[in-house]
C-alpha cells in the first residue's frame, strides 16, 4: 500500500527529532567529559596522596628511630667527655694539685664544656642531615607515586630513573642494616675477597655478572645502541641520538679513563686524601707516588727497588700495578650503570614515540635494549648491597644523572633551533 504524503512528512519530522535528540545527547556527554576527566584526575591525586602519606609515615618512623639512637649516643658521649675533661683537668703532681687547685678546676670545667659542645654540634649536624634526607625522599616519593597512580603510561625515562633510584636506595639501606658492603677505599680490605664471598654468590668479584657484564658496561651499552639505531624507523632523530652517544662516551672516558691526564674520578680520590698504594702478595701494601697510579705503571721490587723501605724477597718475578685507595672513591660502577640505563631509556623513548611500524629487526633491538636496562638496574642493586660506602654510591648516582643531563644537549639545541618550545601567551 503506498505511503500517504502526510505520513512521509510525519516520518521525516520524527527522524529529524531523533537525530536532534541524539546530537543533544552526544553534546551532553561531551560536556560531561571534562567533569569525568576531573573525577579521574581527582582519584589519581587521592591515590597518590594516600600512598605518599603511608610512605611519609615509614620515613618518619625511621627518622624518629635514628634520632632516638643519636640522642642516646650523644648522652653517652657527653658523659664520657665529662670524664675525659676531669682527667685532663687533674695534675700529675700532688704539690701542683694543692697549689693550683682552682686552676685545675677551671681546666676541668673548660674541657668538659669543650667536649659537650663538640658532641652537641655533631648531634645538631646529624639532625640537619636527617631533615634534608627526609625532604628529598618526600619530593621523590611524590613524583614516584604520581607516576605509578597515573592512568597513562609514564615516560620511560621517568620510570627508569625511579627504578634505578629504588635499586640503589634499597640496596644501600640493606647494606647498612646487615653490614654487607665492602669499603673499597680501605687498602687493607679491598685487595682481599669480600667477607661474604663464600655464602653470597654476587659478593664474589669473580661472578659472571661482574666479570662479563659490569666490567664491560659501556661496551655492552654501545653494542645494543648500535643495533637499536641502525634498525630504528626513519625520522627518529638519529643525528641527535648519535651525538648523544658521543657525549655519553666522552663522559665515560673523562671520568673513568683519561681527562687530559688522570681521569676525573682519580683526581677526586687524590684531592680528597687518597693515596697510591702497591698491594703485596702477603696482603700488606706499600705507598708509592701518585704518578705510578696515574700512568698504570707496573711495579716490582726489582724494577723499582727505591720504592721499598727494605729489600723484599718475592719469588717468581712478582709485579703489580698500584691502585688509588683511601679518599672518596666515587662508585664508578653506579655512575656508569646509571648513565647507561638512562641513555638506553632515551633510545626506547624514541622508538615508542614513532607511529611508524617496527621491522622485525627493530623489535629484536627494542627487546635487547629493555633487557639490558633491566640487567643494569639489577647490577646497580648488587653493587649497592656489596660494595662501596653509602656516600660513594650516592655520589656515583648523582654523577650519572648529571652526565645524562649533559647528553641531552643535542635534543635541546635542535628543539630550540626549530622553535619547538612553547611560548607563553602574553
């Protein structure tokens, strides 16, 4: 039966009404989207605040515990210094004691006050250090919690930095609590096997992770970088990444191998009170001029008899290369592992930033890069648990971050030349 013209007009108006309603509904949803996004953001902030609050409670408990221990130690030291002050104030002669009784009393009081002042000053400095550490941890934890609670995938470089920090921080805390780290700057200890080498596999310097990988950190990093960049998609800023690799290699060479003479880390050791020593087969050591360490000169009792105080009877034509000990021995492993991790994170970031499809070869390269990053983070944890003092590991970590920051210079200059930086609206 044919449709009447009036019926067709009615149906047309009905369809238009439906379309208009659907459009209004879509617009209503679109208008609600900002509120929904705000709700999601609010939830993320709430989660971050909750996690941060719990983390701050843990830090506060640790700081309070350390403060109580420091207070008890300060009271004990103050009591001891009072006794020492009394000892210093007495005279060895009875005649002098009788004639200068008042003077002895004044001396006793002044020495006791001096000892008390020293202890209280050290106690104050300890509290300043705790306060600064607590502030730094809070700032870092705020950023870390924001990353972890975000609905979007965090920047690979941020995640790599956070995980590297946690590996070093937790490893260092473990080494302090369980006394597992070896002071590598002590010449009497560093030439000996690690005290835990028989029971802890990674405490042995001969383990494959140390011999094959850690001692060749930059060689492995360079090999994976070359595979990654040669298989990268086009327009992935290869020039800037190559220049970044050159700067990173210069940082490795300058700090660990050569910088117009001795390496920078060697200069730090010497300037902080380091000493060039030659370890003997007996376990003892002989101090020698620093030039022998800088030049990596092989020394023996026969070739350099003037360096030894007495003639040594060592069989088999023994000879060795002196090493720098004492002073502040910045952890070269932590420095290089941190630099390598962040540098490789930049390469992964470049790959994930491109929308172009990956070739099978580049998929393999991305897998190798990620695997090596994970290995370097694990190696950082191992180093933090078994080797170097806490301050030496901290300086190595900060030096690695600083060096990585310098390697970003080609990207910043390129973006500046292309005016990619946003200009604030006037």
